[in-house]
C-alpha cells in the first residue's frame, strides 16, 4: 500500500446532525433545474425554449465560447420555465419531469476499447462534460486540451459530508468503468486520493490508477490539496478533477448508454430531525426531501456543505456538483457585548474565546458573521488552515489590486475557492475570501484563456 | 440589555441617511456595535464564521496589559514615597492610590483624545470606527514617564493617530506602531521630559516632606550609560521595583501578559521567541568583546551578563506588546523570525553603544517596522522563485 501523506494544516468543524448511514425515501420531485451560476466562467446560451420536450441527456444549454460543451437535462420532460434575473441573465432552467424518465441512448461501450476522441465525444454528446473540471481556474474543463493528470478525490473531509464508502457501495463496477474512461483522456495518470484513516474500499482498487492516501483535518479531502502535496499544478499545465459520484455517473454512461444523473445525497445539519441519505438526481427540487424533516423555523438551506455550498430556498434545487444538503439555523440576532461574552456555543480556532475548553463538542452553528468587516489586521491565521506552500493573504491582496503577474507568481493556478474556504471561516477581519478568489480566477481566465 | 436596545433603536433614525445627525453615523455605529455585536449573517462564501472579531482580539491585548498597568500604579507610588523617605510608613493602598491618581488621568486623556481624533477621521472619511486604538490608547500611557504633563500626552496622541495611522488609511494600513510613534514624538519634541534622571520618579514634596539625601532617580539603563552606580539588584529589576516608564518596569507583570497573549495565540510566539534570542545573541556577543571596549563606561555595560538585558529597561515590554503588533510587524511566518531576531539584536546594540538613547527597544522596533515590508518581500520572493524553479524543472524534463 502506498505511503500515507499527512496534511497538517486545517481544521475539522464538528457539527451536530451527521447523516445516519441509511437510505430514506422521499416523494420523487416533479421539477428539476439547472443553474448557470454553478458554472463560473461560462457564457450560457439556451438550446431550448419553454414548452420544448427533452429526453434525459438532451442539451439544455451550451457554452457560447466552447460550443462543444453542452449541459444535458438530468430528466426527461417539458421545459417548464426559464427564470431570468437582472439584464435577462438566466438564473434557472426548470424542467417538469415525466413520471417515468425516458433516456436518450448514446450507446454503451467498454471505454478501454475506445479511442480518446470517442470517449470524449460520448461524454460531450451526453451533456455530461461539465462533470469534468479543471485546474487552473476551477471551471468546466476545456475538452480540446489533454490534461497532465486527472485527479479524483475519493473522500470528502468537509463538515457533515457524505461518507465515501457508503456512497460507492454497490456501484463498484460503475466507478471502475468511469475511471477506465478517464484514463483514456490523459497521457498522464489518473490519481485517486484516498482516506488514509481507513482501509480503502475494494471499489477504489483500480489497476493502473495511482493511489495516494491522506490523513489530516479538512481540507485534506480536497483534490487541490491532494495534488499540491503530490504534484502541484504549474503555469501552463492543466489537471482535471472529477468528483467521486461524478465518476460513477460517467461509468454508468458507458455501461448503459444513458445519462443517469443519480446521486446519493446526504441530508445533514442540526436542524434536520432525521439526517439520512437520499437518492436524488442532479438539479432535483429539495422540497420533498425536506418536507416534515426540518425541526425549527428561521433556517438556512444550503445545497452543499457549510463551507462552500450555495444558499437555496426551502423549495429550491440541488446544485450541479453537490452531494449534500445542509440545514442550519440562520441566526441574525444581535448579541449583547458579543465581543466580551465567553461564546461557548460558537466555533473558533482562537483561544481568545473559551471554546478551546471543549474541543470535541459538536456545535450547532448559525450563519452570523460574529463581527464586522475590517482591513487585514491579524496575521498568521490563514496559514493555520491552508495546507499550501502559498502565501494566502498576499495572494488575496494581489487579487484586490488586480495584479495579474503577482497572482500568477503567488500560485493562483493551484487553488480553488474550496481550498481557501477555511481561511474565510477563521478570518478575524471577515474578508470575503472565496468571492475574492473567484474574482481573481475570472480575471486570469479573461486575460489568459483556459 | 433590552433597555440599551430600545435606546439604540429610538435614536437610530437620526443617524440614518436624511436624519438630523446623518454625518455622525460612524459614531452611532461605533457605540451600537460596541454594545451589540451586529447580527449580520454571511452572504457569500462560507456559511459559518469564527466567533472571533477585531474587538475581541483588541480587548484580549488590553487585558494582557492590565497586570503591567496595575503594577505601574503601585510602583509609581512606591518610588515616590521612597524618594521622600516615607516608603516604610505608607501602606500598600496609599502607594497604589498615589499612582492611580496620576495614571488614570493619563489613560483618560489618551483614550479621550485618541478616540476623538479617530471619530473625526471616521466622520470625514465615512468609514466605520475601527478598534485599533483600543490597544494604542492603553499602550501610550504605559510607555510614558510618570511626570509627563497631560498636554504632552495629548499632543503625542494626536501626532500618533494622525501621522502614524490615519494618513495611511487607518487601522491595518499603518507602517509604524502608533503607540511607539507617540513615544518617539514625545522623546524628540520634549527630551527633557522623556529622558535623564529626573522624570521617572515623582519627587514633588508636600509640606513637611523632603527628598532623602543621596537619592538618585536614574534608571538602570541611565546609570549604565553614564557609568554611574546601579542601585538596584537583579531581583528588583525582575520584579519591577525600579524607575522607568509606567508599564515597563516589572518583568513579572509583563510575563503574565505574555502568557495571556501566547496562550490565546493573539500575539506571535515567533516574534517574541526570536526577539529574546536576538537580544541574548547581542548581549553575549558584547560579553565576548567587552575587554576591547574603548571606554570604561562602555566596558562595564558590555560586560553585563547578556541575559540581564532582558529584564532591564523597556525590552520586555517592547518585545511582548509592541514588536508583536501584527500590522507593523513582518506578516509572513518566516519573516517574523527574522524581524523578531533583529528587533532584539538592535535593541541591545543601540542601548549599549548609544548613551544618548539608552532605551534602544523603541528605536529598534520603529526601525524594524520600516524594514518589515522588505523582509516580507524577500520571504515571498523566495516562495515565488521556488515556484518558478519547479516550473523550470518540469519544462526541462
């Protein structure tokens, strides 16, 4: 077995409401939606109009800059509504699903017997290419490139994240087929990042893929952290990343010839009365899952985890890449002398508050900022939770002044928003770290192209 | 609590746009957020945030200075009555009260004037009131001599806040430590009140009292610099029963503060540790070269055991509370090692070699404040070069 790589920096935020490893059932949602906001750096162009009929896998929109990339419908049915915002920007395309999903047939095949272009063509045709992302920029991969490597992180270390072994159980064949397909796409290797604390599940033992084992606190499960520890992304290089369940979906495409957009989604968080796992499709309406299962009023519903997820309404839609729904209290109450109170029930990595007395207590955190935004004052706190050989504050400052050369020099190609999410959490000055980094990535993308 | 909330809510409309005191909104905001941490929730990025904020950070530093402040009050009274030969007859309470009567007004002037200037700038620049001055306001009286007139404190504070901080853009933007800027200003503007052997102990005598024969008000550093006799033992220096700036004398009280700062992680242990190492390095280097000193005074100072420098003068106070100011110190972890080491190193060098400025730590920190961005620049450049080298090896392969 390969050596275990220890990630030293980071922190696990211990929360209440971990999902029990049981699949619960909920009524099948009637509507599904794709949200262009899930895909930064892409100019969306609609392929359908309201009232059109689509099959699962039929394109709903495509990237204007790279027309080969289409976004397939996760279900069959009728385009119910195109929700637009300011300047007619598309916010959501909603599909009213058929009772029984009808699939477009893309033909099954053994990926090992296909050529690179055939594998790529099949994924593109099925509208599943957006499942493949790339570093730098953390955007949908450019299919015209051949990546140096492809990285699949086989565990998620984020708070309340779904358990990888549980999720992959029973889908071993799909996972292996997916990895085989990815192997055709690179001249380098497909790397699997495994949880070093447990013995890896049989599913992850794929010949020819390179296995790496990691231990340590979050963000040890982020592909960016893992590849930085093994082989960082240099200027001019491209590494693709694919999520664990997204590999399974790609595997299913080659086994069945269909875009079966099913995921195992963990419903978690302190506000959930019975946190469990659910089977859901990409873009599913979350109403039926949440109904009758949420404890209190004034909640925040998040598609994804508390670090990187998107806030959605209680009748909103699961975001494209998310395997998790978190429900947490919204908060929003003023706190009398909050800066002096001991704040036992809050999270902090600083011992200036007194929660260091109870390091293992599981918390029920709300969304309060716990302070006001300030200039950078305290130094050295990002470095405690940022396991990269990169100076995070200096990188953010270079983004704030839009200095492209400095951003490049300071290593912007190696990071994604999720890698810096903990910096944002621990920031005394409440700097919007992820938003700033995204802005920087977008500037680089505009200037240099993918 | 409900009462405060109601008062705040009732006056709030006057400070909003279009209200009577619209321009004073930053002042209102300052008071409101002081009483209540606002319930703002996150709108982008991570949904949970650390419970720490800048107010908490600053108040922790202020708390860490309290032991030094309280000791300073007692010590000022003790030295005063010692000079008058009354140390035995006066009680602990008398001494403390005497010191408090002089130091509390300095605190009030420092905070009142400093925050006043901050408020004015916030109103002009329309940004919210920042917390940086909470610490500076406490530091400034602690690094002044007991006999300094209050108006000098006020002038120094105005200089420090305006020139030291606000012209750069406020908290987080300054290059020099504001409190040291105030001290440096007072030091050069009013040298007779800031140095020598008359200012550290108050010898004003009431009717029927007189200064005892043979009394000297010289500080330990002053005595060494002029080749005079040092009247205090190492134990006195460690405990702090010596003349000096109000907060700097007691190494014990400062160590309590250091423990708070290090345990909470608010101040950088790298800077403190490397500062002590730097001071010891210079001190023992002097010991090695002491026989070659050019004058007998210098020789006696150079042959002083290296470790004794740590408990003399303002070194301990400076390295714990002022060198660790995150804004004006080096910001990278590696840079902090270099910065701290050089602060300690230069502090002892200036102290020994330049009798005009026996208090070297002030100069050393201010000098290194200016150099800190340069240190960081080279540390970061090394990181950039590493990345470029990695790219070059990949390309070559």
